[in-house]
């Protein structure tokens, strides 16, 4: 009996260790294509515990999402635990940890006109050049890609050496290389005025964490090429914040009022080559962004 107990304990400890190694963020990120890319990470377990993924019963689900939910049984507010993603010229790549009904996912792919062979499933996207592919990496991990390559998800099955760049500890973070910020179409129109100043940065990291006076706090850290560039960036961010405050005062019913109200509350600081910013985020903004999902 003692030997059996020791054996079971060893198996359990090994599985826990294997899961930790597999889902270690630096190891997961090493699976993505090695190129300048916008990278994000989201810990949905922490977000659920903080009450940030509550559903609004008053808002009906988007038809396409409802169709997906009914067919697969996968509800990200309940079944998704962790996500890392990479957005680059070669495609959009996701590694997702959660609870999946693999048979329902495969059936959904084929019902949408796609096909599955062994573990890999492929579905045509909304445009001819968008191909969606996905496969299981483990029973609790899915690899998904949207790319011109209909086999792109298979690129995520192999890992390289774990990245050594320090990663944020926040439950949600976004890392953007400066080269992406300098692209003409990189910034959404609604926040282009505010964030266009960031094109001076070599890299920008934005984090989202529970806390702050509104219950959620967004933080920015931008690393510039020089101290002078950092001073200019901090000045531009303060200046554009002032312009947004004036715009909000003139038109309080603007369509993007929630976003503008958040951005106008920004506070910025600069030390050497780094610029930091803080914004309180209303939960109503997150609710508005996820309405119907």
C-alpha cells in the first residue's frame, strides 16, 4: 500500500511539473515565429476571480458567437484559463489553455466547410487569404493560427529555447515593438491621436491588473532609444491627454466616450530612457468591449 501511494504521488507530482513546464510563458512564446510581432498574454483565471468576466444577461450574444457556443460548448468566460498570442505579418497565432470538447470542435470545423486530418483541422476564413487551422497540443491546450498558410498551426507544435526577456507579472499584458507602432495602420482610429506619440518608442508594454480607484488599472512602459526621446514622448503624451480632455469637454456624447474618458485620466512620468503611464479603467468599458460575447 505504501509503494502504491508513493507511485501515485510521483505520477501526480510529475504531471503537475510537466504542466508547469509546458505552460511556462517564456517556453510558450518560444513556439511562435521569430519575428517582430505584437505579443499578448491573458490569465483568465485571475480575471474570473476578480469578477471581470461576468456576463450581462441583458445583452444578447452575437449570432456568430452564439452559433459557435451552441456547437462546441466552449464559453471563454467559463472554459478559458490562459492565452498567449502573437500578431505578425506571417499571421496570428494563439496557444490556449482550457477545457475543450475536441470532438465538438472537429465537428464544428467540418460543418463550417472545413476538414480535419488526424489532429489538424482547417477552415476557410472570411477572406480567401485567411486560413484558420487548429490542433491539440495537449488535452488542455489548443494551438490556433490565422494565416495565408493553412498548416500554420503546426508551427506551434515545436518549441525553441525559452525567451530570456523579462515578462510582465500582470494578468493581462501586451508588448508592441516600435517597428509595429510606426506602421501606418497599426493604431485603431479611436486612439490614434493618443498613441501616435509612441512611435518614438523602441518597445511599448501595456498591462492590465485588478486595482486602482476604478477597480482596474492600466499601465504603460515605453522604452526609447535615448533619454531625449523619452522626454519628448512624455511631453507628447501629456499634451495629447490635454487635447483629449478638451475634445471630451466639447462632445461628452462621443461614440468612443468611454475610451476617451479613460485616456484623459492618464498620468505620465519619465526616468532616463523609460516613460511610464497609468490609467484607471472602468469596468463598464470592459463590459462594453465584450458585449455580445
